[in-house]
């Protein structure tokens, strides 16, 4: 970020700066612009790579649709119909041209428009990710605060034990364990399947609790450890914490108003970076719990070589990652006054 | 030497840890100063850190006394325990520290106070300003919020009253445009202004003792002088005592009335600033001052500015901790020298104080700084022989 050498005070109007420059000069706006510009090469790179990898897998959608017994003539005919006989480059370019106009095309297999498929599937994955995030953060923050309030105290030891345990279990193993306990043994929740939100909140939640727990519990452990560590570092190393204590304010106030405020930057970064890995995790979890989300769609599309649908899923995932980074940067700008006023 | 000195009774009024060794009579107990009761009496203060199984004795039996309203300087080289001992006064040390000895503030023992009493004390009776104002203010909070927090901790005021008091404090420390600065963040202020804000925060609870721990070290010379003048002025206006911690003897000489020189976690010399400069007794203080008379110095020789390494606080030498670096050291110094009021108002801990009949200072070569402790020892023995011939 380039900033003027002069110290800036908010509200100061530098007469040398044109009104237009003043608007575009806003650090937040510049940030959004920069991120969106950066998104272009990322999206191109990701889609080209996907296209290329798919072309390496033997077989195409026509062969998959017609099955192994189909005559070569039938396959060739369908290939022509689906446009699969054209070169990879020209297929990619025509896909790209349509995508840029907002048309992600139709599934090669079901002929359904991809936008319709996504409209069905995105809410499922979105709900899964959101639940996992919200629950893990809502639990991790108070637990980390309690642990950091008395390092090496009882709460700290307990939370350390739980989070070490939780981090050492892979999420698909955890998923199976959860199914075994809560669905098979206790019979409280369904093992698999999905009920949409339109059929009632509780009915929907019952199908989402186990999958989001399978994703959210390791996250909870990770966030707890991270935040606890960062809080303790702040408390022990930062001089402004000593200042706060020297003022005579209570230890909880020091923790909440001073240490947590500054630790939240680190937490936000970690949460944002996590989102990519988290979405990867949904592919497996949706498969285990038979949830009709984007991850499941992606696996099916790869099996049927339905490159149009695969591309759509990849575009969505990449877009979410880019947006997550943007949101992290914007939150920084909101929370950290040094960035807000462009002095750094 | 004076005859009527009070010796300090070990094991009295402080937590016994078994650490106190048998080298009594150790630190002496100071008789109450003439103008009324002392405000602060530190007696045989010891702070030990345990880190990774290693013990660091950061403060090793520090004793000093201070009357209300005084401006006292604590000086000593880096690592001599200045910050640790002053943080101990406010209970600001981390849990890894074991504190023993006695700290009496206005007649009340501070060691062993519970967290609630300590909170009232911090910022209330005793306040502190730290070295680096860039790091000691919270970067994410407005100046106003940070002062208000300190005001609220010690006064029961409504929101408006808190803000009014905070602005008043900013005005008291002469921060320009206090109403506007109230709504700004630390990074929008210069170093000197930030330190003024730190002082305002420290004054919020109307402390009777303000500790400025190298409060001007991070500032440029002009700002340094301004902040020092401000402290001097505030002390007079508010009638509070000030301890200024510094490793700059010149700064201490210009502003302080009393000087405590610390070495290896102890006070080694304590006197009014004039006495100290006219009659320096400790070889260490003399080395700090570079005050060997010019006549005795060979032309172009190096100034004996504390040669050798500062002591390792986890393995102090036997006897006087300065011995490995001391040009005056003799075998007598293997025994620990007591910290006593050898002359009126002049305290020191040394067997061979400079300028007395016990002085063993080498006459010529003391000016040539020995680079290592071993060399120092070699030097002084060689000299003793030379003197004997
Ligand atoms: N939290 C801690 N844990 C372990 N050792 C510590 C801790 N704080 C300080 N020390 C040690 O205590 C000794 C005295 O440190 P102190 O900060 O009091 O020195 P100082 O005289 O203030 O020096 P300076 O002029 O550098 O500020 C040093 O050896 C230091 O390493
Ligand atoms: S003369 Fe002896 S007691 Fe005095 S400072 Fe030197 S070593 Fe210590
Ligand atoms: Mg210090």
C-alpha cells in the first residue's frame, strides 16, 4: 500500500487531492479492487488446470453415459452432439466465453442447467460450512479465554487435553465415530440423508448436526489451541498488557479488552485461511452422510466426466477462497486502526 | 568509618525462603530520615525467576528508603535488576517470579497482598511509566479510551465525568489539542506525545509514587528534556515522589536529588546526588562516572568505563559481585561487603571504598581498562606487588 509520507489525521482534507482520488484512495476500496483484480488470474489458472487434469483421465462423458457395451458409432455420435470431438483448447475457450456471460452451461449427463443444480446444492454445503464455523467459534472463544485466564490452571489443562485429542483424529474417522455413537448406538440422530430447511428447522437440523460436528469439532480444537496460545503470548509479552495491569484494571478486563482484541486479528486470519481446507473437507463428509451438496456433486461429476459440472464446482470453491481472503482483509481494516487510516 | 550504624537483622518481617545465607551482617536498616516517616522502604528484596530449571537471581537483597516527595534515581547497567525490582513494587512480575523480602509503602507491607488489594494499589498509590511508549499503549484503542479506563479504575464517575477527567489529565501533561487527541489512536501521535499520554494514564489515580522506568530512553534528546521537565513540574504540583530509572548517570545527575546505584540486583551506593558526585566511594560507581582524576590518567589511555562483562545473574561470584571487574579487589572481597551508612546519608557496600584510607586503587594502570575479568584480577595483583616494592 502506498501512502503519503505526511502524517494523516482522519478528517483531514488535503486540498491537493482531487475528489475522485479521495474516493478511490480509500484503503478499503483499494483493497477490494486489488483483490478482485487478483481473482482473475486465480480463476483462469484454476479452471485451466481442472480442464487439463480432467482431460488426462481416460474416458469421456459420452462413453460413461452409454456404458461399456455401446457401439463406437453411437459413442462418436453422442460425442459430436456434446461437442466432445472438438479440441480441448476450443472446448475450454467456448466454455470460458459462456461463463463470462454468466452461462455455466448444462450438465452433460442430466442436461439440467448448471445454475439450477447449484441452486439446489449450494445451500446444503453452505449450511454445513456455516454451522461448523459458527459452532466451533462460539465454543472455542470462551474456552480459550477461560484457559488463557489462568495458564496451566485446571481449565487450561482440560482444554489442552481435549484439543490435542480432537486434532489427532481425522475428520472422516470422527464422522464414523459420531455415526456409531449417536445414530447406531443411541439412535438420536439419523446416520445419513438430508431434509431441506423447507421441511422444518428441527427436521433439517437433525440431519445436519452430525456432519457439521464432524467438520466443526476439529476446527473447535484448532481454534481453541490457536487462540489460547496467542492470548497467553499477548498477556506475557506485550507491554500494553503491563500498562493495562499497572492501571489497576481487573484481570478479565485486561484479557477481554486488551489481549483478546489484539488476538482477534490472528484468529480472523486463521479462520479465513481455514475456509479452503474446510471446503475440501465437505467433499468427504457429504459423501459419508449422503448430503446432496456441492462436494457430492463434484465427485459424481468427476465419475461421469461431466466437465461442465466439475468446472462449476471448482469455480465456486475458488471464488469462496478468494472472497474469504477479501473478507479477512476487510475485517482487518475495520478492526485495526493503523490500517484503517492507511498509516501502514 | 562511622561507629553508630544500625545493622540489619536477617529473618525479620519478611518471608523466609532458606535463601538467606549466613553472610550477616548483611544489608543495613536505614534509620528514618529526618523529615517525617519514609514513604517507601525496600528491605532485602529478592526476586528469583525459575525458567527451564534454571534460576535467575534478578534482585539479590536490594535495600533502599525514600521519603515522600523525593525525586530519586536508580541507575545501573543493563540487567542489574532495575526494572524487575520496580515491577515487584506493584506486583507486576509474572508467575515465574518468587519475591521475598519486604516492601513497605506508607507503613504497609506490599509483599503478600492479594490481587484485589494490588489492583487498588496499582495506578492508585503507585503508578508507572514505561520505556517504549510505542509498545506500552494499546494500538487498537483510542487514547481517550485508554485514559478513561485508568480513571474508571480509581474513581466512581459517570461517563461524562470520566471523559472530563481524562481530558483534564491530557491537559495536565500539556498534550496539545487534548479534545481532538482524545479521539485518536496511538499511532497518530509522536513519541513524545505518546509518552505524555502514558504519564496522563499514570496520573489518573493520583499516585503518591510515580516510577518512570527509562521513560525517556526511547525519545530524542530534546523530547527527553521536555518529558523530564514535565515530570519535575508534575512532582512539585502534585506532591508525589518520583523514582526515575535510568542507565544514564548524566540524566540522573541533572534531575534527581538522590541516587541509588544498583549492581547485580543490589544497591551498592546510595547518596544525595551532590555527595555521590563529590565523594564517590564505590569502584563501580566510579567506573560508571569515569571519574578517576585526570592527573592519575596516562595521556590517551582508555577510560575505565566498566570493563568486563556484566555478571551472570544465575551464577554470581563469591563475595562482592563486582570483584571480577574491580581494580580495587583484594582477598577481603571474597567476603560479602555489607551495605551500610558509612558516612552521613552516604550508603555503600565496599571493603575498599575510593578516596578513603582503605582505598587500594592502583595509581597508574587503573586507567588502562582490562578487557576481561581474568585480566582485571591479574592487573590488580600485579599492582599490589608493584605498590609493595
Ligand atoms: N520474566 C523474566 N524471566 C526471567 N528472567 C528475567 C525476567 N525479567 C527479567 N529477567 C532477568 O532479570 C535480570 C534483571 O532484569 P531487569 O529488566 O530488571 O534489568 P534492568 O536493570 O531493568 O536492565 P535494562 O537497563 O536493560 O532495562 C536480567 O538478567 C533479566 O534477564
Ligand atoms: S573493592 Fe572489593 S568490595 Fe569494593 S567493589 Fe571492589 S571487589 Fe567489591
Ligand atoms: Mg529495565
